[in-house]
């Protein structure tokens, strides 16, 4: 085959309130805002674009799960608590790999979407 997929360029999340969601991803999670348009916001998340699309309550919250990577899940938890982020599940080891432990925690964004936060902690 002459072509292959090389990664994910963009992920979209539908949201109820675009301004509230934009504030959450920019101010709480610290993602750089790339651009905003009517009912849309785009962020840079480690080279992958995160696209928020305002759809209203009938479509929001039915998104696939997103898993974000962090280098310090304990620090992320402390920062999230300080910013009153809704913690759905605190960090825990979900897999022990030959060279690292895989940690996972769950938070909720401003629209009620579950977001996984993962750390691959070298052993």
C-alpha cells in the first residue's frame, strides 16, 4: 500500500456552551487557543488540534472518550483540585508494563464529558 495513516491531526468534541467550554480547555487545562470562529474553537494539544463545536444540549456529551497524556499525573490532580475541576476518578495504576506503569484518572469538563488523563511512569 502506497499510503498509510501517520497520526491523528484533529479530534472534535461537541459542547453545549462554546464560551464556557473554551474557557475550560484554555484556562483550566491550559491548552493554547489556536483560533475561534462562531460556535467553534480550536486548540493545540501536543500537535493534535482539538476542535470544540457548539451543538447545544441535544448533541453534547455523546462524545467518544479522549485520553490526554501528562508527565505528572499527581501534579495534574493537585492542579485540577485547586481549579475545582470535577474529579470523576482519582489516579490509579491500570497496567504494569515491562518498562512503565500506566496511570489513569478521569475528570469531567465543563460540559460533562469524561476526559481520561494518563501517565506512562517509567519503572
